[in-house]
C-alpha cells in the first residue's frame, strides 16, 4: 500500500503478524521500537530509506512533515495495537 501521512502524525505502538517493509518515498519517517510511543526513542529515516519491522515486533511511528511511504507485507496486513484503545478502527 502507499500512504500519505500528514505532518505531526502518530501511529501508536503496534505489531504485524508478518514482516513489514516500509520504503520512505518523500518526507521523513520517525520509527521507534517498544511497547509505548516515545518521541525520544525514534530514529529518523529520510526519503529513500527502507525500514523493516520484523513480524510480531512492537514499534511506533511519527512524522514531523508530510511523508509518503510504501508498505509491503505478506497480507492481509493487520495492525495489532499494544493498547487496544489506540486502535483507530475501534473509535
């Protein structure tokens, strides 16, 4: 899938049942590993970067500017939020 994320966007800590491969097409994606979104624990990935989140590994993302990413995974792509209350599909 290809996704355009707005500036200052956040995706809470989650995992996927299969490896997730993210290519940053424009902007910059900030990615951190762990069970809770912590802006002090992110690493920036500029356009052209490829980020791999292994299956069942909790991670979180945020942006500081509009960012376009392409996500590849063996589907269906599922989001398993650490805190179920963070799942936007349940709101």
